[in-house]
C-alpha cells in the first residue's frame, strides 16, 4: 500500500503531501506534488513496481484508493480495476449497462443500483440492489454496507422535455438524489464520485445562462453542488458531461437514433424535427472509457469534464447517413415534429479534456452509426420485418 498524508492547510489538500509510504512499508520524507497526470514523488520514492495507493486527506481519512505504477517519478493510475468495489446507479440505463459490463470484464466487483426490482441475470462479480436514492438514510446505508472505492452516479430522470410536468421529477430524481449521495460520501470521506452531467447545462460564456429545460436546470444545480462539495469538504468528485451519446443498447425507442433506425428498418418514415439542430455525437464505448479514466484521474477532481468529439453534425446529416446505410431511398420528411426553442449548439471542449485526462473520443461517426444500425438489425431480426423494397412500395 502506498499512502500519502496531506498537511492541514493547503489549497489542494489531496495532493500537497509531506509523507509517502510505498508498499515496501518504508517511510520516505519529502514533498509529493501534483502533475497533470499523476503524483510526482520524491526522488527516493520512485519505483516502477505496481502499488496500491491510499491518499489520506487532512482529517486522516482515506479519500482515494487506486492501483498505480511509477513512470519517470510520476505515480500514475494503472487503470487496473481488479478487486475494486464499485457502485453504479442507473445500471439498467443506456450508459450504465455498458459501464457495468466494462467494469465486470475489468475484474471489478460491481454493485448495480436500480429503481426496478426485476433484475436481469448478473455475473458472479456483479450484484443488483434497489435503493431509494431520495432517502438520505438509505443512501448512507448503501455506502456503509457496500463500502465502494468508486460510485458512478448515472441514475435520474433524463429528458429534454420542457414540460411543466418534468419539473418535479427532475428535481427529486436528479438534484435531491445527488445531494444525498454527495453528503453521505463527504461524511465518510473515503469514496470517489463520478456524476453524470449534461450537455444541456448552461455555459458561463453565454450572455443568457438560463437552462433550457427542467432537466438542464437540475443538472446545472448538481454540478454546482459537486464543485462546492469538492472545495469545502475536499470530496473527490468529478462531473462528466457527455455530449450526444449514441450506440447499441439504447433501448428507449423514443430517443432520436433508435426511433429513426427502427422506423426505417420497419419500413416507416420517422417523425423528426426540421433537422437543422447540430450536436456533438459521441459513441457509448468512448464515453465508458472516459468515465473509467476519470475515476482514476485525481487532476479531474472538482471539474466538469466534457466528453465528446468536438465536432458538430446536424440531425439531418445523421438521419440521411443512417438512411443510406439501411438502403432507404424515399425522401424523408423533416419537420413533422416541432423544434424545441432556446436550444443552442454545444460541442465538447476536447482540448481541455485531453489536457486534464488524456482522453479523446476514438470512434469515427460513420463506424459508430454502422455498429448501431447493425445492432438494431439483430434486435428487429427476431421478428419479421418488411424489406426496404416492400416498405417503399406501400
């Protein structure tokens, strides 16, 4: 075990260390300082042997545990998730289900949290639980009983709807549950938290920073609380802001791409907006890779990190590309669904993300779309679907 203790009065108590203990149990004096990618150790601490790292905060409690290895004097996370204890809330969701599979394959012990009781079959190192995240005592019990190294908080009421009916559920299921989790984690001071933010959160550089939906308002507030908990209580928390995530396994067919693909494969023209809105599209596997990297990147604590390609592509371009992949030749009628007002184009700040984490999106848009179309071909292939030629002669 490698341990490091921070002095009580520093601007960044997680990283200004005065003592470092390596797995050899030798105690070294000196000062370890933060770099953009890891922990710069005193000369006599430099090692290439993998070490389990325990970073101790000013109150004497563990705030970070990770497998690390020395590289030119910098102690970096290895990305080794073996034996790590992980909680994933929203584990049945699109991103959550992909993340759970990745973590299980990486050797982590995964506790999947869902609001539903009909759990799918789980592998040996994964367990399902139902926890009322709106109940602060239930959240405290969850952390006490499962004692996770990392919590990925992905659950919530996810919708771009601007309806009044979505104000209360986005408040209770997004903001309230997040505040309960941050509070319980700060009390125990031994968990890393990765929150799911949103591309819909207002940006400070805009003159009008009014949220465009109840969901955007709730996520904006969650990010503000996360930053406060990091600054005031030294909680190692990161907000991951995925842009427009797409890919296989997005089972909600009301979402844009599943609706377009399943409609075309079924021989029907999709009901879509005017198609002029531009979005930063990012493949789900890339987002999962980013989330797992963020959990191992202390330099990201207290930050909201954009996850995207950095390129804007219009809905019309996406729909037309999918139609070509499927073989649909009839004109697609855009504008059958009204555009939502006030929404602004938003692309990821990819250079800032790369500098902090080293992560960049790896999947080209065309390749990701093809994988998504192939996925829905397999799903819909379980039932008889009309061929494209049959559909277009209707």
